[in-house]
């Protein structure tokens, strides 16, 4: 939870619902972790998004988080927001 609160809450919100956020001075639509796409994504795909980001939509955290923190974030998202 601490890593999520520090690195993710700003855009994905405390409840994981995302919404409109500001990123690099632009407003972006942050996906809900309960969306069909997020629910269907494999653990590796979610980890890849966290590691490498997405151009113009999400920063990369590869240089900010350890591999085990990224793995823990995926598990946290699955259990906290997706009920898996």
C-alpha cells in the first residue's frame, strides 16, 4: 500500500478508479483498475506498464521502483481493486 500511495495515488486515486489527471502539463484520462482492459491484462502486462509507462499517458517507474516493488504493486492492484 505504501508504494501505491507514494507512486500511484496522484493519478489512479486512492480507490483505483482513475479519471482525469494532469500529466506533463496535459490532462489525461487515467483508466480504472476495474475496467475490462485492466481486468483482462496479464500480470506481466501490468508490470510492463508500470516499468515502461506509456507515451504521453503514464510515466515509467523502472528507474524509481525495484522489481519486487513492481511485482508487489501488481499483486496489490489485483487484490485491492480487482478482487483477484
